[in-house]
């Protein structure tokens, strides 16, 4: 609520929910998830450090995902997995609405085959962007896996796909790829895949290494994005990082989530402290996202560092829509954030966050930068209440607008 500008009063919703139901014991299941968040419409528009500030470049995005599936065995021959996935993304910026329906069938060799395995995958996907229309993709893949050692596994696959993502009518393409998984210990894991696709090469790399008091993660993915909100939600959060680090300490995922949330609260942090960048798209695109994150937990001091880079281009050149990727524009975002938190007492903590986000484009002189420095003192004033006092300084510059902000904030959080 605004004291002098009541017309700007608004209500914002935040949701992060997920669940799994076992409809028929050991056979039929349903996964469901939903989220509501504030996201930037354009990466080139005005950026702000706080979603509560008035900004015409920000919108509320709602995403819902429902996936019923069947899982079982075909005698001693193979395992099967059949899924139907429905995902919908809606926002106040109507051009960025999308609905995706996917049907998938997977057959894979029984685990009794110790070293050599096989798999076969069929899928059909229909993608509807409100502004760009509907595209369809059909894929068929066959794969082989070989476990050279218990720690090292190789895979290869080949197949065919038919789609109309880059042409007016459907066209067929041959595909092939390889992968490797290396797990030298329960604390270290590397997964890497590469595949030749119709738009070029797609890849996925994930590395994580955790120690008793620290964790490293690195991800690098390049693939087709068919969700209007995908680009706005990419990235590693503080919660993701600490959830990985606490795997040995708290094996149960539900208890681990509660443990991490309690740690964040006691150190003046939130789940999304490292989320930066992002934008909405109105048609299918090719996006590459890289993320390197590190956290170390001392006796009283926690250091969290994260760096990211996003590159995106329009895939469907026939789509007549207006967004950051229109007219062949190539968009790139990169950023760095450093967060230091120190527990002054068992009930109070001081944290400092410094971040920089830079966005550039291939067309014209478009671009935007956001520099942010925030210092927060958090104290537990009662058993169920935390009081936070923050001082924030932000500097934004770019084609859309430039501004400097200095602010003092206070917040009270109650737990019931």
C-alpha cells in the first residue's frame, strides 16, 4: 500500500507447491506442481531489486504442471513408463502465455542386466503459444548403456524427429548423441550428454561436489525452450545449493527441506536469494544457461557465491510476435552475486549481498545493468517472530531507463 499513490496499491501472490499421489499401488501415479511469482517481462526493460516497487516491466506469472503416469514391468524382459504431461504458463503479459501437452512412452531393459542395457523412447508434444500459434514434435529414440565400472557409465542413442518448429510444414531430422555418468564417490557426481538435433547441438552438463562444510555445483544446458516462463526461472537458488550440501547430514528430503529453511531464517537469507535475470518469451527459442555456485558454511560465517550466463535466440523465425528475441535478436545475460552471512548471536545475524547483472543484445544499443548492495540485520524477537532491518543501494542503467535508489526497509515475519 502506498501512502501518496493509492492507485498503485496491489496484492502479489507467491506460491511454490509440489506433490505426488499413488493412485494404484505400485502402478499408477500423479505428479503435480504449481508456482506463482513476479518476473520480468523483458530482460532489456527496467530492472528493480524489489518486486514490490512500481515497475511496468514486471508481471505475475502462474505455472501449473500435472503429470499422470504408469510404471511397471513386462515380465523379466523390460520396465515401462508411460506419461501424459500437461503444463500451462499464464501471465498478465498475454503474449507470453503457453500450454504444452506431452505424451511419452519408455521401455528399458530390466536391471538384472548388470553391464549392458537398452532403452526405447517415443514422444509426441504439442506446444501452443497464445501469440505464435501451435507447433508439434514427434520423436523416436533408441539407446544403449554400458557400465564400464560401478562408478563409470557410458550411453549412446540415435533416432528421428519430425516437427514444424523451424518450417511452415513438418520436416524430419535424424538425431544421435552420447552421454557419460561418473560417480567416484557419494559426494561427487558428473553427468554429461550431447545430441545432434535439428537446430544444432544440444547438451547438458551437471557437476556437483560436496564436502562436510561446503558444496560446488556447475550446470551447462543448451536446448529448445517451449515454456513462456522457462527463461525467467532458470538458475540455482540458495535453497538448491544448501539442500545439496546437507544430503549426508539429513538424508530424508522432507526433513532436509525443513532443516535448510531453518538455517536460512537464522542467517537472514531467503530461498531465492541468488535468483537474478530472466525474461518471458512468446514463441519457441533456443537457450543456453550456465551456472556456477559455491557455498561454504563456517561455524558462524556462511559464504555463498554464484555466477550465471544466459544466451537465447528465437527458434521459430516465422512467428510474428514481439518480445526480446524479435527480428533475429540474440540476447545474453550474465551476473555475479556474493552473499556473506555472520551469526552475531544464536538469535541474530548480519548478512551482506552484492550483485551485478548485465544484459546485452545483438540489435542496436539495447542493454541494461543492475548493481545492488544490501545489508540486513535479522534478529529473533520472539519464538515465532523474526525482525529484519535492511539498508539497500541499487544503481540501474540501460536503454529503457536509469535510476539510483537508496532505501531502508523493515520486515516482521511471524510463524504459526
